[in-house]
C-alpha cells in the first residue's frame, strides 16, 4: 500500500516568524549573513563560505560569467549553467575567474585617423567620455593616445578635426605596466590626479583601463567573495551524463564549487557522478534536488558537500502539473533540515542545505534560513537584473527581461530531466516567460539584505545560525494571509494628484 503523508505539504507563504526579544546590540549593522556552503567538521571552518546567503540558479537565462562576477562582488555565488557545450561553459568559468576587479577592457576605442565627429558619435553611443586611441581601433591594439572631453571644444573645433591633432599622445600619458596591482594603480591615479589610468604591456599594447570611480566602487564592496588569489569564487552546474568530459574542463578552468543540476537528484546516476568527482578531483560538489530525509541521506552517503532541496517550486517550473511530483518547498526544507541536524549530532559533520526555487517575496528568504537552509538559490529573482544574460524588452509600457526554464523547449536541457531511455526532452517541464525588469543587482540585493537583517533583529538573531536556533515560526490561516497586505483602505494611485 502507498505511504500517505497526513500533513499537507506547505509553502513559504503559509508561515510567519514571531518576534523574540531584541537586545540593544542586535542592530542590522551588527548582523552577519556569512554562511557555509560546503560540509565541515564540528569545530573546524568550512573550506568555502558565502558572505551573503545567495546563489544564482543553474540556468541559461540567469547565470553566465557576468552574473558570476556581479554576484561574487556582492558576496554570493553563481552556478554557471551547464546546458551548453563543455568548452563554452569552461570559457565562461575562465572569464569569471580571470576578471580582475577594477581593471576594465576599454569599451570606447578609435584610431588617430578618426575625427572629432566620430568621438562625439561614440560618446553618444556608449556614454563613455574616455576614448582609447589605438593603432587599429581595438581595445587591445597599440595605445597611441587618449581622448577625454577636456581635449576638445565643440563650439570652436571643426568636426572634421582628426583625433591625431587633439588626443593626449602616449608620450604625455601616465600609464601603468602590465601586472600592476589595483592599489598601485590607485596610487598613480591619486599622485597624478587622473580619472583614468591605461595599463599597457611591454609592447605598448593596451590591456585595461582603471577608472578612479571603479576603484572607489571596489572599495565599497567589502563583502566580495574572493579566493586566495583574489579572483572571484565561481560555481558551475554539471549533469550526470557527460561529467567525465565536463568536470575536468571546469576544474582546469578554475571552478571552485560544482553542483549536479537535476530536477530529481535521488538517483543512482547522482551517486555515480559524486563518486567519480570525489575520487578524481579535489573540488567541492553539491547534489540534488531532494525533498526528504531519504534523498538527503542517500546523497550525503555518496559524498555530497552540500544538498539542494526543492522539486517543482520554481517560478517557471511545471513539473508538478506535468508529472504530479514534488513537495511544498517549506515542508521539503523542514524535513531535510531535521535530517541534517540529526546527521550533525551523530557524526559531527555539518552539511549545508540550499533551498532552491519558489522564493516569491524577500521574507521567504529569511523564512528559508530560519527553517534550516544555509543559503537559497534563485532564478526569477536574479533574471530581473541588468546582469542576467537575457534581452531586456519593452512590452506595453513596461520593461521586462526574458526568463525561461531549463525544462522548456527553449533550453532543451534534457540531461536535467533524464530518467533513462531516450536522450531528448520528450515533454516540457518548464515555460518561457518574461519577468519585470528591476535594475541593477547590487541595488536590489542591498534592499533584500536590509530586510533580512531587519527581520533577524526582530527575531533577536545576529547570525544565521542563531536565527535557526531561536526562530519561532507559525502557520498562518488563509484569512490572516489576506490581513498580511494592505487591507480595508483605499490605496492611492501613483498618478492621483495631491489636493
Ligand atoms: P525560481 O527562483 O522560483 O525562479 O526557481 C529557480 C529554480 O527552478 C532553479 O534553480 C531550478 O531548480 C528550477 N528550474 C529551472 N528550470 C526549471 C524548469 O524548466 N522546470 N526549473
């Protein structure tokens, strides 16, 4: 006879946190969101921790090298999508790992034969007022000069005036040599009162530009997630089919953490993949997704460094509709967290848990952490930002970004849904959609983090671990959910004029 769970499976919106005593020193400024991402023994430190509990989803429409850099800069991790050829994924990892904070490849470039008109057109097009002048007009050509808006007067100079005649020539430029550190570059910028310092190699070829404002921004990111070589920490998704080719390429590219990306991770394929990776490489690897104690224990037994939880809760996911399989995200998380805590008590080994999918409101993240997640993985949340890889479009009066599931026909990621047999996506488990465009990642993350920290203070917790121990969580009735929003008032429209 089938086994019946008598409790309904629940989602985050059905829970709320109760306030605890807030002591005077428990302020948002004193809250740390640092969190482990890979397993560690009691009393020891995890080999990799995040500075904020966020991971971006292993999805074509979410996590490429740009997202990886942007999120690591804020303290989280991206798992670069695996539904692409091995070499292309490895190239993305390499790009993110070789990104040097503060050093940018010049985006506005011309040759000395161009004219003032070309400079003005380029400025309109790119918004940059600093133009590198190279022999071939490329960002890596021989640097011959720099043009900034201080070099010409539009009211006096002819638009046909060649760049050669008004650029600051290389001989008069202050420049940095290849290999210079960011703080040395900054010293030159300050010493010579520059806005921009070009970095050239021994043959005078342009490598990067360092801008004063970028250095300041770098200074403003104390949460940056860096490895020992000061490169950003980068993750990547793999599957259970081509891991023997994919994993060596990703490891060679410098990946820090892998995750096996699957809609259902409770499988012998994941066991085999974990064993292969653990016996051949010294790289951290998470596995999943699972929704219960049994799935957790199976993957931990196979060597997983963290466990990802969630089936069917993703915003673009239709697995539950299509196959009738899944579990409310909160119920799944609560059971897996219990299993993890018991495992920790028995073995002294702490296995971090990632709650994957189904975060709709920012407070859901705090709930997930309180329920035992060490970090959350999100797709929809990150897809809305400038840094996601998809197109920004205008639909009606609104800007949107494209966002599609890995189980959609657009992604065709059959490896994620493979249950043996035909090597193809036989039916869709995800949709192709739009999400409202929301601006820059950093701005949004700052706001979300402020909310999380503020709620943690209400709960009297200065760390995620403390939150997990102290949280008091209640189920809410359908009626009190209605009361949770603005109610019984007439909302003012934005366009209503004031009396
Ligand atoms: P969300 O944050 O709610 O957008 O969910 C993202 C998660 O949804 C992913 O991390 C993944 O686990 C899952 N996903 C991705 N594609 C699909 C699909 O096509 N069904 N589901």
